[in-house]
C-alpha cells in the first residue's frame, strides 16, 4: 500500500486501511434479504454520513455469488442520483432474462426522495424495504482499538493504548478520525471540530469526500462550493445559516447547484430559503419529475393565510406529488384539500363547486395510487354533490356532465360495465342538450363523448350502436370544422380513430372512406404546417394502408408513410410504419428494418420500447416463415419469447391489450408451419396476458384466447389436453351470465369442443347435441363462417357415431 496516503485517503472506506469489522446484525439482515424467496427485491441501507454504509456494501458484495444468488445491482449514494439515473440502471436488470435480482441502494437520508423512488421501484415487481444503519459501531472500544492498530501499522508508529473518546452524535468515521488523531500523538478527547482541524493541520493532501465536507465546516472559506456546503450542512448544523445566507445573497446560484444539493437545501433551509428556492425550482425543468417542488410546496403550505389559500396549496401539492411518483403522499394532500373545502362549505354553501372539484381530483389521485374502491366512493360523492348543485343552479350542468364522464371511466376500470355505460349515457345526453342550446360552447364536448360511447358499445359487442355513435361523433366534428377551420385537425384525428374502429367492426368500406378523408385533411394541413401535421399525416397514411387490405395501392400508401416518418426523424413512428409495409406488402426486409429500429429504441429506453420490440420480432418471424426462412424464424421466436418473460407485471398490465393480440398472427404462422412447441409457448404466454387483463377487459377476450389455445393444442396432436381446455372455455361461458343463444363466441366454443370430442371418441352423443346447438346459434346471429364450421362438426360427429 502507498505509504504516502493523505488523511482523506487513510479514512477513505474504499482503501480499507481499517478492515471491515462488526455490523453482524446488519449483515445478517442483508443475508436474509439476499436469500428471501421473492425473485426481485430492493433495499435501501440508510444512515448519516460516515456511518459505514460503503464498507458494509463492499463486505456484502464479498458474500455474493452470482451463480448462487442471482444478479446484484449496487447503487451507492442513491440519494444523490436522479430517478432517471436509477431507472436506467434498473432497466439493465431486465436485459438479461428473468433471473433473481437484488438491488442494494445506499443513502444518507430517506424522506420524500426515497418514498418516490420506493413506489417507482415497486413497479418493477420488486419487494422494497429499507434498513437503517446505526451511526456508530456497537462495540466502540474494539472498533477504536482496531483503527488505532491499523493506522499505526500504516504510519510505522506505535499504536496508542487508550479508550475511545466521547464524541457527540458520533459516527464510525468520527471514531476512526479520533483513532488517527491519537496515532499522530495529538489529544483525541476533543470535539469533532478540533479533531478535523488537528488532522488537516498534519496533511496538505487533496481533500475529497467527507473530509472535504468537514474541512469546509471548520475552515469556513469566503466562497464555499454551494453543493459541498449543502451536503456538509446535513452533518454540521452550524453551517445552515451560512447556506441560508448564500442563497439569500445569490439566489441565482440555485440554477447551478446539483439536484441533491437543492433537495437538501429545500429540507434544511430556513423558510426564507424555501421561498427563494420555490421561485427558481418551480420554473426549472430539471425538477419536473423530482420530489423537490413537492418538498417546497409542503413547506409553503404552513405559510397559508387562510383556509382557501391552504386548500389551494394542498391542491398544488397533490398535483406535484402525483407527477413525481409520490402516490400515497398525493392522496394525503388531496384529502387535506378536500377537508379544507368541506370547512369552506360549512361557512358558505356557495363553495360546494370547489368541494366537488376537489373530490374529483381526489378520485383521480386514488386511481393513480391503485386504490380504485376508494376512488369510486369519492367520485360518487362528487356526482351526488354536482347533482345537488345543478338542481340549484342550471349553469353548473356542464360540470355535472364532466363528472359523470369521468366516473364512467372509473367504473370501467373496475369492470362495472353497466354502471360505466349508465354514467356515460347520462353524460352524453347532458352534453347533447347543452350542444343544442349552446352549440359553440358544447358541440365539441358532445362529439368527444359520442366517440367515447362508441368505444363503450364496441367493448360490449354492440357493433351497430358503436358504428352509429362514431358516425354521430364525426358528423358533429364536421359541423365544427365547417364553422371554424381551427377544428379541422380535431376532425382529421377523429376520422383516423373512427377508421380504425370501423375496421374492427367489419365496416371496411366506411373505414377506408374515413381514413381517406383524414389523409386528405392532414395533407392540406401539413402543407401549411409540416412540423405539426406531417407526423399525423404519416400515421393516417399508415392506418389507411392497413385498411386497404389486398388493394394494389396498399403497399404504395404504406411506403409513403415510411417516407414521411423518415422525414420527421421519429424512430418509433418509422418502426410502426415499417411493420405495416411488412404486412401489406409481404416484405421481410421491412420487418428486418423495423426490428433494427426497435432494438435501437429499446437500447435507449427498455421499459417503454420492449413490447414494441417483441411485436416487431413476432412480425419478422411471421414474414420469415412465409418466405421459408425457418432457421432464422425460430431464432427470432426464441428471442421474442425470452423478452416476453422478462416483462414486469406492471408492463403486462399497461401494454397487455396491445401485446396479446399482436402475438396471435405469429402463433398461427408457427402452428401452420408445424413448429408446435413454440406456437404453444407463445399461445400460453398470450393466454396468460389475457388472464392478467381480465379485471379490465372482461372475459370475452380471454375466452377467445382460450379457445384459440385449444385449437393450437389440437394442431399439436395433444387432443386430450385440447378437449379439456375447450371444455373449460364452455364452463366459463356459462359463468359469465350472458345470453348464450345469441353469442357467436359461445357457438365457436361448442363447435371446438364437439369436434375434439368426436376426434377423441369421448361422449360423442353429447358432442353431437352441442354441435347442433352451435348450428342454431350461428344461424340466429347470421355468422356464415361459424355456421359452416358447426355444420362440418355435426357431420363429423354423426360419422363417428355411425362407426361406434
């Protein structure tokens, strides 16, 4: 070891001049955390500066075996990092498969930065805990003696034989500083300031880390480094007035301070400092998703002059905490806001609209905190209050309509479809009446909720009502655009949405007309304002190309969309357009480029782009199978499925409705190419995703996936398993309480099960009865394809019976 180490280097925990010792209870706790059965877990080890966190992390790392314990990510000084920095490191844990993962963070403080980080890390399916480290060693005498021995050995002097001094608020580092002082022959039974001065007087080496902070505290230079000053003030309260003075004299210095320094200043600074910070921080984009604005707002609430100002401050606090991931704190702030408005209502009933608005905001915060039951309760209270207000004042009917619309979405999130439809229908009728009376003010609202009604009808299988409601929405947007050209972009956007829905409703011609009109509008708008409307034109062209199907113009339209996305330099749009070209032009090269684009995007942000990469790989696999490139197709299938199994449940919940149906074409292509093992793996994964989404989407999509999985099992000659899966689907149809005699999906379920019973010669008499029922249902609903399938199954069952 270099004998010329400075004081800072001797005390630096990374040099390990004094070896790690003690901390057995903390090590035991970390070992138990390491060995816990949960696959993903994170822990924050927190303690004041100098308590020995870095030493503990290093020692724990020595006890880690990647082959035995999985992956370990260590984030030291976590409280000094932005969430984005931690987020990027967490993403790396998803890049190497679903192995066991542990994330060990260390920081000086907890507070709101940790609450925000903890709630966000939990989104990665991590069990998140924290471990508080005592500032000093349990056996102080042994620690002091060991430090004296090793410092003396390093300096080639005799180790002193004396007890450890008593230091107020002592940390492990303080004890080591006292030991080094004693080894130098100086008195160590002095206060912390004198210890630092004595050590620094013997050493002119570079001052780094904690020594730099302590030097600042005892040397008090005229122009201190503001970041160092803020961090030192955490440990040295005497520096806090100096920090306050620095901000007061030079408020602009805040713009140049590191985020963690600003966060510390926000917590420990005076009220005047907090106000200086607020004027700078609230306008600083660096803190848009950071906890600092929330910390400052919480402090400013205490300065509110009256109940109304306090309510407004709590509302601001609620919004800011929600943005930075402080979901529980956001709920609490919103509850405080509601209580303030309740007090104002008790003083004057004219304040009821303010209370109703606050209740609506509280419902939103509760939904964000994944507490839907409570959200519904306060939302219903808001509705009742708006109804009461509207009875007294007809001018508040728009607010009642808006509240009904919002609660319909919350009912929908809780899978209370009937309540959602009732609330949205009521909102639509109110907006319709308002649009008749005041068209200039409310026609746009009516057009918007009519489209929402179309989506609700579509989700419930009411295809005719969905189409009618969407056409009504478009008709109103057309009127708005004719009266005021500023509504033309909104008309074009809604035409695009309508076209996509009409494709799904089987209205191909209507879809093409709507999308063609959208393309024409966006062309004209993009000529005037290309920066704004060229991406929207590219998207509309892409949708239009999809709607054209086998039309010879489809590839040309899709290629134009690709060209426009290249011009906008939007990589995500380009990837999506390339996949459209791959599908409509059967172009494997476009699919390969799309995969390359999404690989690039996933390398930048894995969480938001991984699902798109999965779908691009699925599309490439499908194209490769069509072009008989089976070896490459199977390799890409394996990569696709590997990525699927790495997705955290939060992403499955968020992207699942896009992911599961996007995998069906490749499942079908694999099955048709007789790659049954991989087809079944992909089908099982998609089925699992639909199972996760059941509370949101209802049973219909899951049942369709279950029936398709039964067909894939049949194709793989696993007919007994296929028959049992098909039987499960029939049982689930009976449990959902629908009118089964008018359900085409139920007819499919009966037909699939009957076919499998006939093929396996299982209860064929019953199978024939079920097949006949499927025929009746298919005739009733007028579905020719399902009718033909059912009739073929009847014939097969009868043939099987004739040979029994």
